[in-house]
C-alpha cells in the first residue's frame, strides 16, 4: 500500500455522530438568546428616550403615571423636602402689619379723609344789588345829607307810592351815572366785585324834601313834612307840580300850581320841571 489515502470510489464522507450534532445546536441557541436580550434592552432604551411605554407597544405615554412608574426616576430625591418650605407671610389683608397692610384701600400712608368743603359765604346786600336791573324802581331815598332810607335796594312796582327812585342803568363804575339835578347812584362793593345803580328821583305832589333858604335842595331826599329837619338843612320844600319840562323854560308854568312864591328845578337831564313851595 502507498502512503496516499482517499475516499473509496464515489462514496460520501462519513455522517457526523450524535455527540457533534448536540454541540452545534447549543451554540446556535446561545447566539439567538443574546440577540433577543440585546433587542429587548434596546427597545427599553428607545422607550425611555422617546417617552414611549414599552408595555404598550411603543404608544405615546399620555395616560396617568402611577406611583410604581415614578419610583425609580432619577432626580426625584432632589424634590424631597419641598413640603418643608415655609409659605411667605403676606400679612393681614385687612390692614394689619405685613405686606398686606394698606391693600384694603390702596392708600396706605395717604390721608383718605374727604376734605370738608368750605361753606359758601353769601352777601345778602350784594345779591340784592345784583338782582336790580335797568328800568326797575326802588323803594329808597335819602333821609339826610348822607343817609339812605335802606341799605338794601328793594325793587317795587314803579306805580307804587314808595317808588322814589328809577334805575336808569347798572354798572361797575359810578362815573357811568348821570349827576345832574335829581340824579345820583347807589353803589356796593364786596371783595373785587362792585355793583353801581344809576338812579333818578321820582317825585309826586305832596312830598317834602330837604333844602336851604337860598333855594338849594337835596333833590334825592324825601322826609316827613311834619318831622324834624336834620342839619345842615334849614327848611322843607313841598312838591306842588311835576311837568315835562318845556324847552328853555323859566319855571313860569309852576305859578298856577304854586302861587307867586314858588321854586322850580329842571331835573333828570332837564326833562322834568319840578315845582315846589317852602313848607316850613
């Protein structure tokens, strides 16, 4: 025989024995087990990274998390002790000491007392003057050289017996008033306000007014014909007639009503002729 060895004829290699076959099956099982473990671990890692629930087939974890699900989450131990934090004290919201002090009205530190309005001071005399208008008649006259019968201008009907004055105009300045015979003004000031009433004397037959023996007279006066004559006056004149004054009159129109011993004046810008006699 030679040293060469071969398979006889066209035959096949010998079949493996039972022991060799068992070794190959165990190796294949171990490989498959390792692959499955790696796949499971990878799936859990992906679920943790994406928020998916590995138990739910990868669906989004939108449901409530149970106590067992968060027990092993990292970092929760840092939240322990939060319940021990003290709640800030904002004070008593009703105005006691603390941050809430003053929040009840938002005016802490400010005087919230409603200021008391000063009562409006009224001046009856000024109001009376302010109520007089041009064309009104007043129940007033002079009783001596400087005194008027009333401090208040009382408006009356111009046909009334006591309507001794007629208001020609109202103004702030007395210089706006006429100052001829039988004309004058009443003026009143309060603070910075002044009211002036320009007035004209209204005469009626039978009235007496104050005068002097030289024929001068206070044509704004009206006194009791039987009363005392105040100084500096010396006599009384009694009205006998009142006419519309003719142009360039010499008073002769008064003779028929007054006799030979008469006195006359043109008043109200020479528009009225006043006739009188000495009463006493």
